[in-house]
C-alpha cells in the first residue's frame, strides 16, 4: 500500500504546481495592483524569491526526518498528544483553504457562467469531482495532474495573445511606486502561492534522493513564480491603471475582450480551463486534510476521511454570500498562510536543532 503513495520527482513538480495555481489566478493581478500598482509584477518575483528561501528551510527540516511526513514529524518533536493537536490545527488550516477555494470558485462561476444555477449545485458538482480523485492514492493524483497540466499551456497561450495590444507605458517607469509599495504587494501575493507547504507532507513519498526533491520543489516554485509574473504583467500591459481599479477578475475580462472567427466567447473556454485548475487545487487540499485526520484517528486509509473533510468543506463553503464575505474569508486566509506556511515551519526547524531532534533511523 505504501508503494502506491510513492511519486516520481516529476510528479512532485506537478503536484506542487497544481497545489499553488488555482482559484486565485483570476484575481491575483487585481489584488497585487491594489498594493503595488504598475510594479506589482516585481512584487510577484520577490514573493517567489521569499518562497524559495522557505522551501530551502522546509527541505532542511524534512531532511532531518527523511522517511516521515509532517504529521509523523510533529509527534517526534512534541510527543504524541501535542503532536496530534498540531496535526489537527494543520488539518483545519488545509480545510479552511479548501473552503476558500470552493467558495471563491462558486462566486466566480455564478458571476461569469451560471448566474441562474443554484449555488449549492455548483459547489456540489465540484466537490464530487474532487472527491473522486482525492480519495485515491498519491500516485493517481500525480498521474491526473499530468493530464491536467495542458490547461496551464492554454492559459499561457491565451494570455500571451494579449501582448499584441500591450502598452508598455502602463508599467513605466519601473520601480516608480517605491520600495514600500512593492513590499506591500508581497503580502497580497502569499495566498496565491499557497500550496508549497505541501512539500512537508509529500517529502517522504518521493522516489528520489533529497537533493532531487529540493530540485523538484525549486523547479515548481520557479515555474509558478514566472507564470504568475507573466499573468500579472500581461494584465498590467493590457489594462490602463484606471481600468485595473475597476476589474476584480482582470484575467477573465482580458480574455473576454478578444474575438476570434471560430470562437464567439473565448472567456467561457478560458473559464472552463480555470475550473480544471481549481479542481486540482481542491483535490490536493482534500487529500492532505484527510491524511491529517486519518493520522489523528490512527486509521490505515484516508478514503473514509476524505468524504468527511469534503462534506465539511462543502457545507462551510455555502455560508459566504457575495463579494464581501469572500474578501473577509480571504483576509483570514492571508493571516493563516503566514502562520502555518512560514512561522510554524521555522519554529519546527529551530526546535529540531536546539533539542537535537531528528529521525534515528536514516533510511535515505
């Protein structure tokens, strides 16, 4: 059974990419612009550099426990009771992120594609789709994400088409917003990069040496950073600063403005591709949440707990109503990602060094 959880180095790259690129992509340029204006693409690059430092720290931490995932490592660091308590907190964190992803997905779909379809039905269909893959083993997730990666290429192609209408004056002069505003944009970008912390759970399941795991995580981070930078920059070059303030989903507005002879509504095709990315992100979150809950319950399989997590996610995602509720949920998530993806892993690393905690039997 454990062999079915193993994934290759390449599959790790795909899982980390799909865990990060998802629901936030349609609004990332707007969120970044509100903080750093025309220099928001620089904020994305700096955010990626900061994440690379965190990936290195996580790699150092997990290298001390090479055959243990995050939840097992917590028991070694803090003991059984406290370790499982922190595991529950991480499970709740991943669940809340999944709720935010599902709630925002429902909002965008209602606005752009299915305004008359009941919200519960939109969310239910996505939840059932995510359950279908999330209840399986990690190897199947990696294989599915490989086929889903075609949507990333379509995203790049359709966004690149807008460059024929680009106006470079919208982002010039570079750095005009000042260092403070550029740094303010970094915090707004953290939620969209959310997902790299899954490396703490996936680390022992990769069929590769430690350096190869770090290389794979780095490749994923570099791809995501430049992908987001490209999307943000194309929106900045297409929309004027005055227009950017008025379009909360600039990526969708950008595609909607195009016209092709054989495609009447390219934005609907684009949105359909985006739905696939939302699904892969949700699958990743449901998978790690169910792994955490099953570990707390000492269960051998996570399948049963996938249904529990998914039902909870679906019911909670029904609560937010409208734009302002989604924004409030996003602000909560922004604070949680800093704590769970940045602060806690650094604390774990310090504790492991100070108290000389590490896995006794190094099997790699």
